[in-house]
C-alpha cells in the first residue's frame, strides 16, 4: 500500500491515535500498550511497525512521552 493513499481505515486509526495521545498526555505511554489499544479501538490490520511510526510521529508533535518497549 502506498503511504499517501487513504483507506477507509486510515482516518479512523489516525483519529484513534490522536484520542489515545490526548488521553495519556501527562503520563508515560508504552509503545506496546499504545499499539494494542489502537488495534482494539480501530480494528486495524496495519503492521506493528506502521502503527509505531504513526504513534511516534504524532506523539512527537504533541509532546507526549512514549517508551519503546520492543524487548
């Protein structure tokens, strides 16, 4: 899938990510937990790496601390 092509699910995932980061704005957020929550809320089948990239980018823009816990 091309990164600039919108799918019916893409807006929903982005909106869910925005909402999640707004809810957790003042606390540390685990990347693993954030991915799980996004999957649960949006029903997406996007890869973990794709979701992690989305979360990291939006978190950086919003100033939300995200802990990378890949191990």
